[in-house]
C-alpha cells in the first residue's frame, strides 16, 4: 500500500475536537466521500483516522471532524501531525496540475533514472522534490530553467540536475 503526504493537521478548532487540515492538493475540496486520513505513527506505520464530517475553510484548508476525537485536548494530540492519503484517494482528490501530483513520478536526469519522487515541497520560485538516490534522501529543485519535459502517461519528469548536486547527498 502506498501513501502520499498531502499536508498536516495544523490546529484544533472549537471545543468539540474539530481540526483544521492544511493541504496542498491544488484545489478547493471538502474531501467529500473520503473515508479516512492517515497519520504516520512510526516509519512506514500508518494509523487510519476516520472522517465524520468535513467542510471547506479555504483553497488550502478543510475543517475535519475525526472519529474518537471529541475534545479540544484530544484534538491537540494530533496537531501538528502530517496527514497522508492512500494512493487511490490521493489520485481522486489531488488536482492534476498541482505540484503535489508529481508524487510517485520517476525523476530522470539526462536519460538516467534518479528515483521516485517521495515528497514535494512548494516554494515561491521553484518546487523541491525529495527522491531516494542510492539509498539517501536528496532534494532536487524543479523550475523553468531545469525542467526538460514531463510525461504524465508514463509518470516521468525529465530534469537537468545542476552539476555536483547529487554528489553532496552521497
């Protein structure tokens, strides 16, 4: 089972355990139809939290009510925690054009596969992608000067990595 990080539970809201989920799905959503979000309890150990209700707060935030979290105190125990979705749900709720949609894509530097994109960090003038390169996490920037092409069908992104960048991670 593959999980994709979509954001975090940023704050509790009100007295009955409601939470504010900040997300980078790239579009306004109430997450209608989503059964559960996941919080990582340890490396590769994801615990489901079932949604009772949701409401749009803004383009990047949703109010969520989670089963079993009924007070401000219990809500505080899950903030600020990162939120993950299972792959099928992620594909359903993420905007195709959003940078986060690059999760799971293979990054290729001049025909050489560098690895799968496991995290996307949006910054004002570029996107930083985390890949596993030779067993180590490496941050690779993507911006208009180094993006060669994207192949959505094959889930590949072709970039020109600045010389010497990959070596610093080894």
